[in-house]
C-alpha cells in the first residue's frame, strides 16, 4: 500500500474511530483527544501498519495501545450521572466493553477484535458475550422511539422490549416526539434522522433535551458520516442503516449502561 493509499484509508476510517472513542469515554472532547493522539502516533511511525490486516484495523490497534497505556479513563467528572456511570462500568469484566463496541457497533470480526486488542480470537469472543450479558442485565428503563417507517418502528419496539425496557411511545414527526416526551419522560431516545413530514430527528432530539435535560440518545441513519464531521456536537451512539439487531441491542445496552441516570432501576 502506497503512502497516499494509506492516508486515504485512514481518512475514511477516522470518523468511525472518533465515534468509537466517544462511546468509550462518554464525551466528544475526551474521545477526540484520544483520536488526535492516535493520529500523532501514526504520523510519527507509519510502520505500525506493516503487520496489520487492514489500515482500519491498524488505526484502531494504535488507539488501543494508547487507551490501555493511559488506564482507559472514562470521565473526569465525579458527580451526577457520569459518576453513576463510572460505578456501573467498574463492575464490568476488564476489556469486555471495548470488545463489544468493536464487534457490534464498529462491525469488526472477532479475529479483527483480537488483533486490535492484541488477544486471541477465543478470548475476544468471550469478552463480547460477557459484556453483552452484563450490560443487558444491568439496567432497565423507558425508551422513546422516533421513527417514521412503521415496520422499522415495530422492529425497534420488539428489540427494546426483549432487552427488558419499556417503550413510552413511537413518534413519526418532530412535533409528535416533543409531545410524547412531555407526556412521559424517557430515559433513552432512539431516533431516526429523516422523519415523515420532512422534519429532522436531530431537531426533535434537541427540542427534547432542551425540555427534559441531558439523557442518552442513539441516532439511526443511512448517512452516519453526515453527523461525524467534527464541526459540531456529535452523538456518541450512532447506528448505520441498514442495521442489524445485534447493533441495536448493543447500542441500547451501552447507552443505558454508560449514560445511566438516577431514574433507571438498577
């Protein structure tokens, strides 16, 4: 691979590395610091890609080397919801959350997860299953779904219910979402981007967060790169369409677990 090809592949993978870093740290600022440190390491020594199965795997592997070396800190805040999230995270099996995110959200194969984390495939597979079970069992809460396609909305409702959470309602428009949010406060918002009346799911979420305060949000979109530009606040949890059930289950469990609030039942 030429230097130009490598640079191109790194550029393509970078938005997804930033997504992964934010999901791990819980904040855009801290996640981007890790992504920037990864790029600095790559610029200092590009030979680290020589043994990687792909440029994307190599990039994530460099990130993990930095992440582990710094002790995998989650947040600098020591009060409120983030402190509660830290307490929950402390109960997880070491490295299981990273493995789950890499496999289900970033869609790396189990062997690639092992390569990134520098562990065997069997260990990587065990970590993914362990994290899935620990997070699914950890919390339950109320979920508001913003989705204008009936079949997709029904599928999301089923996934949410199977995880032990309760759907407060399904909104097809921005105004409908705000109305449902006022009727019953959700612990988590699961939102499409383009809604039935051409209104924006992003605007709907912003309205809800303005009225209800901060809470975890998962966006679903066919064009994730449009929300991963670095120009404005970005979602930590972002699923690409077409999605898999495993991706949605993982994102919901991650969002509930990591961004837990006092309204959730432990």
